């Protein structure tokens, strides 16, 4: 049975989807980013998530799921935020097989509100099986589950296909009929879909590069929303052309994952000789711009609260 906390998160996400509002999820590749994320959400009266992906534990400096949960507990206020475990792959970006159930179990035990299993490198049936397994672990503990269908490229070490070709051919884009059957069979709460976004690069030689300006197939978002009936998740949320981003959110894209747009300002501040506090200030500046100018989320918490009948 879902706990009150995940029940609230589930209702806020559904309200965001139905109202055409985003719930941003900001990644934590470095532990000091938790503080500016939580503070920015509160400062703007917005609701969002702090999240950490498996690759941020060992390719960056997030450390461990426990370290992120502890840092989150220091800065969270829980009205404005929740904690999500992002990308736990079954096969990872380097094609290695991962003991994904162990990491998911660790996240659930540590109190993460929601978890993502990424079976997108498996067959359709294998992806459903992995997601259903995680749902069976998470739901009895009151934890929500996100999964991915389709290919959101960018984390892999090899070269990316040219972006214009990717967008024109819709290679790897999520098919609505498959998505409907995937959600029905797996029982996941939220679905990450591929509709034109790509992840920011993470390899040491490319992680500082400016991302390609991605576009989104907004019609496909509407079709996926109608087919699945669940909140949709946009990965690769940094650097998307803003008119496409807003239209996709209006069409039902609810959770928007953003890593590169706050990671790079933090890294640049430290690389220039700045302190951790300088890095946090650079991230805070980027968060202000994202929450206000890009996603237009000032006051989104009160609006979502009124939609779910919660007093603000
Ligand atoms: P960006 O790095 O492109 O913002 O993508 C973040 C993401 O999707 C994390 O899951």
C-alpha cells in the first residue's frame, strides 16, 4: 500500500500532467548541489525533485545513495521537494550488466520516494519484466516507479548519430501502442519516453561541451499521453529549444530531468579556482533561470496543492 508521502507525490505529478505544468527533477552529480536545488525550489515556491543516477555515484562525485539521502535530509523541506533515484540501468551505458535490484532495494530502504529502472537497452519483453520486478519490490513499500521505453541517447561513450538525422528519422522514438501495452503489463507509475531529447555527454573529454539544441515531437507526446494515461518523463532536459519544451509540457510531459544545465556552471566555477560555495552560487543562478525563465514555475507548488486539495 502506498504511504502518504508517495501518495502525495503521485497526486502532485498527476495534477502537473493534467494542468500542463512541469515537475523538474535536478540531478546531483556532486553532493553540494543538493543545497541549491532544495533552496531554489523553496525560493520560487515551486515543487520538484532532487535525484541521483547510478552513473553519478562512480563517474562523478555523488558518492553513495546513502550520502545523497543524508545530504537531502539536511536541506529538504518536503513540501517543495522529494527524493528520486534516477537511472538504475539493467544494462549500463558501457554495455555492462548491472545488479539493478540490489541498488533499487538500497534506494527503497534509504527512503527514496521514487525509483527509476532503465531497461531501455533490453528487448521489449525484457524491459517489461525488469520494470514489473521493480514494481513488485517498490509498491509494497510505498515507492513509485519510473521506467523508460525508447532510446534517449547521449550517455554512451561512442559517437552520437547526427542530431538532425536522429530527429528526422525518429530513430528510437517511443511508439504509442507499445507504450500502452508496456504500462499495462509492467504497472509503472511514470514513463520516460524518447521524443527528440538527448542526454548531455558525461565522458571526461566531452562533459564540458555545449549540448546540441534539441527539439521535441510534441504530437508524439500527445499520442503517448493519450495511450498511456500516466505522467510522462522527459530525460535530457537541458538545452531544449524552449518553445518545444513548453509545448511538450503542455501536452503531458510532467517530470523534466535536468543535469547538464546545473552541473556545468558548478564545474566551471570550481575549475576557475572558485570554492564549493562559488560553485553552489553558480548552480543557484542557473536554477533561478531554469525555474523562472525556462520552465515558468514560480508558485507552482501552491497551484498544484490547490489542485490536489491540500492547504498551502
Ligand atoms: P541532461 O544532462 O541533458 O539535463 O539530462 C539529465 C537527465 O536526463 C538525467 O536523467
